C-alpha cells in the first residue's frame, strides 16, 4: 500500500512537472531561436513582378520600386525574390519558401549556425535546422529542389540538384535562402516580387506602412516578425492550456493519494489497536502514521519531479 501511494504521488507530480517543464522549455527554445534571427524591419510584397536592371537585382531601375526607397519614412530598400519550392532527400520532403538575398548588401541575412556565407555565395542553399534534420542533411550534402522555372510567360516545375551551404536557426522549417546570383536557376533574372525595407530613424512601423500603402505597386507591407509574433501568441495559448491541465492533474493526484492513504489507515486499524493495547499513546500511533505518509509522499514527489523534468527536456 505504501508503494501504491508513492507511485500515485510520483505519477501525479511527474505529470505536473513534465507539463510545466515542457511549457518552460518550449518558451525558452522559442525565445532563443528568435533572438538568434536578428530580423530587420519590414517586408513589402509587390502587386506585380517589377523589373530591375537587366540580369541584376542589385541595381533598381523600376520607378515603382524606386518610389518605395524614395519615401521619407524609408531609410533603405533592397529588392529580392520570394519563391516556393520543395526540398527532397532519401529520407523526406520539405516544402520551402525560398528568399533570394544579396548576401553582400542585404539589409539582413540569416544567422548561420553551421556552414559559411562563402558557400552560400557560391550557390548553395541555407536551410532551417528543423528542415535539415528532417531531410537528414548538413552543409556539403546535396538535395533535390523542385522549383518553378520561367519559360516564356508560363512556368514549369523542374528539379535541380543543389548543395546545402549552411544551416540557420529559424524555428520555421520552411524558411530557406539563396544568394541573388542564383536567380538564373529560376530563369527570373531581372525580376523582383518583394522589397526589404528599413525604417528611417525615429519613424514608427505603422507610419511606414501607411506611407507605403499609398503606392500602387505595394500589395502588402508587414513586419518580418509578424509570423513569429503569431507563433508566439499561439505558443502562449498552448502553454496556458498546459497550465490548466497540469493543475487538474495535480489536484487529481492529491485526491487519489488522500483516498489511498485513508484506505491504508482503515485497513491497519487492528495493528493500531494492538499497538495502543500494548501502551502506545494515540498521538504516538498518529505520529508514526503521519511520518510514514510524509516519507512516502516525499519519495513519490522526488521521483515524479525528476522524471517529469528530465523526460521532456532530454539530456
């Protein structure tokens, strides 16, 4: 019976600690990932693909794109390309959103946790840590990239072999990056559909958006952290649910432990009566029962907290 009580307490406490440590671990992991991203300000999506200097996204000539950079609320603007693709390996396939950036002059480039920028400029792709783990690849490995390729006024889906150049820490596995020099892989030299914008000093984000929305070329303008904010809000809701669940589990465990302890005391009534018949005082018998329950509860709590903390977090 003592073992049963200890087990019940261990299971309840373990579940409580497990849920709590899972919530904390997920929040800390999420915060650390976003802190390592070092994102810039705004991403502006264009209503239609604009043109830039022939074969070179680094020199902007389209008046619609120049109008964005000319806004007083904008400090800098850099055109780029954002495309969808699917990365495949022998292990798995991962859908990607590929951003083509000028790694030499971009307002922001992804933080690299493995690999190097030189390999990216040589034509390699940068994958998120989660995507690389799911694909079972790392820097130097080759993946098959299914992507659109412009042919006249239409697009065809083709498959290209591309080397993994580096890994970045985004918690979103769909985020991938290529250098602008690889625009030819998609036959989209001289096209742009997105502009990265840095705010002028002292200008609020909403003021920049209002100024940009007056331009006909702008389809949308949002903070590059908008997705991460949505993710954080969803995570907070998930953690809130975990908190409610862990409290329910703890209360149930305490009720079950109390009921089990009551049954144990009731079953040992004859033993207690025998001890009092031999001269033990009632308070002594009560003290022994209380001490036994406390030791049992402490043992169960230690086992539960230890298992509940280390199981979700891992080594």
